[in-house]
């Protein structure tokens, strides 16, 4: 199923799961959307979730999770896809103006909202992974 074809409730639940809610993560699993649950954990830095996605019928979710933290090969893969949506979605999570305008012009408001929530989650992840006290002296 294309990322834009899911029910609105999936996007709402994902937004909470990617923000760290394990209750909403579990709701995604229980509702039959393991790809969205794994995507939420992958964005938060769970490498096993990303590997599961890459080996599952939902590899685009795994590639997106990697691209959203600037993995060059993942970004290049997205850029080369015939459907520009995945690359644009990724760029929207990075506040790229043209990507946001593209999504707005197509009235993809739920996607814009989850792009904002993903951006917040990635910022928290990067802060957690690179904060000064984690430096090995």
C-alpha cells in the first residue's frame, strides 16, 4: 500500500508513536500496521526495526528512516524513484520549502503533520546520540 493510502487514524497514531508513546506503538501493531510501528522505532534509532523494514514487504519505510537521518545512499535511492513522493516526503521532514509546497499543493496535510512530528523525533534522536556527555573521554 502506498504511504499516502493509509487511514487517517494510522497517521495520528504514528505521530504519537514516533514521539515516543509505546502505547501508540502497540496500537499500530495491534491494528495490523507493523510497518508504521517499525518506522516509528526506526526513526528513533532502532537499527533492528530498520533492518526488519528493509527485509519486509515495506522496504521504502526502512529507506525513509535512513534517509531522514541523512544516510547518503538512502537519499540517493529515494531521489531515483519514478514516484517523487518518497523523496519529497523525506525532504519535508527537513523543512525543505519546495517539498512542503509540493505536499501543500496536493493537500497532503496528514503527511505534512507527520513530517513535522518526524522532524521533532529526529532532532531528539540526534541530540540524544551526540550530546556532549556521551563523548568518550
